[in-house]
C-alpha cells in the first residue's frame, strides 16, 4: 500500500473512509459536499483509495437527469482495531471499525501500582480480544496519562500511574503478537479529533482536556507536536501558583493540583458544600441546583484555567481550541470564570479564537487510542514506525481477503 506524500490529503483520505463507514456508500459529489473539499480533490483521493484497495465502485445512484453518479463503498469495512485507556484504577477497552465507530466496549478494575500491573493488563486485553468477532484485527492502540518515548516503542513514564520507564509496548507486542501503538492519552484523543471530529477542518489547533487531570495536545500543520521525549502539552503541570498545593508530580502549585477533579472535590468538602465521602457528581449537582458556593468553585477554576490557556494560545497561535474530558459536563459553571479571564488575557489579535466544547462519552479516551491504529495507513511522518508498517500489512491482507470473497 502506497504512502502518500501530504499529511493534509492523508487526513482527508481518512475522513473519506470515516464518512463512508459511518454513513454508507456515497457518490463523489456527496463526499465533496459532506467533507467540505473540492470535487477535484475528492476525485484524486478516491482514485488513490481505489488503487490501494480500500474503496470500490458500486452501482450507479438514481439520477434526476444527466449522468448517473457512481457510488463508492468500503472494501475493508470488516477490519477492526482495539483501543485501550489506562488509568490508575481501571482500564477501558473499545473495538472500532475502520470508520472509528464503536462496535463494543468494556471496563475492568485495574491497579496500576501493582507489581503485576502490566501482566494483568495483558490478561484483560486477551480476554477482550477473544470476545470479538472474526474480522481482521489491524492492531491495538493504548492511551496512557504520561509521557511516551515513541508510539512504536511505547516506554511509559507516568506520575498518575506511578510508572517509570515501563516498557509497555514491548511487553504487549510479545504477549499478544499484534501491532501495538502506545501514546499519551490526550495526543491519542487529538488524533481521533483530527480524523473524525472538529479538528478535521483545521491544521493548527489545541485539544484541552479537563477532569481528573488537565492535559493538552498540540496539533501543528496537521501533525501532533510530541516534543523531545513525547511529553509536549503537559499544561496540567504549568506552575500556576507559587508555593501552591503539592502535585502528584512532586512539584508545588501545578495547574492540575489546583483545578483538577481531586482539588475541586477537596475544596468542596472543606467548605462543607458536599459530604466527606461525596465526589464530583455531588459537587456538580450542588452547582446545578443553584448553590452559589459550588458554582464559585467551578468559576474560580475556570478563571485560572482561562488565564493559563490564554498564555498557551498566545504562544502557539492555534486556529481553534477544543475542550474535552469528563469535566466538560460541568462546563456551564466553569465558563463563567473562564470566558472573561481567557479573552482578557489574549493578545488583541487572538481574542476571537473559537473555543469549542465537545460532548464527552465514557469510552472517548479508548476510542482515541484506537484512532492511533486507524491513522497509521496515512502516516507520512513515520511516527508509527515499524508498528505502522505492520498495521498497513494487516490492512492490505484484510483488503485482499475481502476482494477474494466478492463474487
């Protein structure tokens, strides 16, 4: 399978596959309208996808006059990928089609601090894989909270998991005998945004997640900016307050230690807004019910987040900021502090930058991890390394098998 030279057209190729997988067969004109690209570019890209064995021409569509349009469909719609979200106390698995749609999901308890953590993850992953169908499995994507040296290597450093130089990728590959890609969870989520979400229409944007932690992914000219050791985007550890509360990273005053979920819940318990055993759901419910003290906790968190994020936007100059994560369910309360703080701290020429808050689903993190696999056939930067080559080989095999079954 050929690798095309342009990252921008490769994203459009992925978007074509995603649209056909989610919506069913479509004409070239329908694709051009739906994806917002020119008919000439659609013709070029679909020609390449047909040559690569990923699309095939179907019957003509009904015509209202003039030449009937040829319909296009996926050849390898049965191929699948698995995404895994790893956090300190549980793991979430999803199985997705080539269009990124979730076919099934599961969540299991997990103890990242256990000496057997990686071995236990292998067992859980094997169980989830065995519960799937017979469709070709292209590979596994794993999202973790922390730094990853390279997707294709997968050595993890994570303060949230308590992992230091854990060779997660090597262990999973040896145990499962499948291609495995490991990435920071927000970077993985940004890949799903780039292929299937708001980010598909932008070359330079920020994905910011709020919830248990505060994270960011930086997309520059269509590619994730990973930094020297894979740790770019750690805005949760921006030093926001001199001599502030202790962060799990060992420093004091990190943004995450002040506005992360645990910090907000502790503040609410200390003020008597919620009970000592209550959590974020109770705090959000108190704010939703009109409790001014609960609303103030979110608003103050939004104010600090807005000021810090404005500095990031002033530095990086993105086209758009996309907010995601478990915390967006309470964004209506965060926004009272965020909007004025964010806008007032931006440079005058950047004050109109859009901020989009996207709906959050429980399995979105794992879906993002699966997107690591789905993106590898269009990886012109070589980020996926040798594992990307293995995924492409498996996709080619699935295409060949599907073509052999056609009458």
